[in-house]
C-alpha cells in the first residue's frame, strides 16, 4: 500500500489517519457483534480477544504499567499491548502475562521502537524464555 498523509496532522501513514489520530472504539460490552464480510471464525476470535481484554481490565489497576499514568474508566484497545506479537507467537495471544497496559502515547512509541521501555524489554525476555521451554 502506498504511503499517504494523515488528514489530521500530515504525518506519513498507511491509511487516512496516523496511529495517533485513527478512530478508536471502546471494547464492546455485548456478546454478539455484527461485522460485515467477516467469517464466523474471525468474529469468534474478535469476541474472544475483547473478553480477554475486559478480564484483564477488571483485574488490573487502570494505570500504565510503564509510567503509572491513569488510563481512564473506559477500556480502549490501544491500552492493551501484546509484548510478544500475536503473529509470531500465536500461543501467547491469550496469555495475560503477554499483555501490558500502556497509554496511547506509550503504545505509539512502541510502534516505532519496540525496545524503548525497560519494563517491556524485561517482560519480553522472560516470555521468550517461557515459550522456548514449551516448544
């Protein structure tokens, strides 16, 4: 896909808005979602991820695990970061240890430099060792 410019700030992006300005929706609170052109398996996977994130939101304090900044009362998908990527480590996709809560800015920083935060680097090394043992 050709690079384009964010309609809000003019930074390079893949679509119409950069990571900071793209539209975000709160995690769904309902069990059934109607998503056009999505297979039943994809819908089930999305619902499973939403329920997983909501369970983490209920258990943890609503603060960034890097800075301690308050995240608000409503869980947004941008607050949840997979330390080990889902694509490379599918077995870690629903592992609570693989999720860290971040602010929007921290999540954005992770998109440009995955080694930016020491806390995430420590957890990443732990998780890699954990999954090396199970393979």
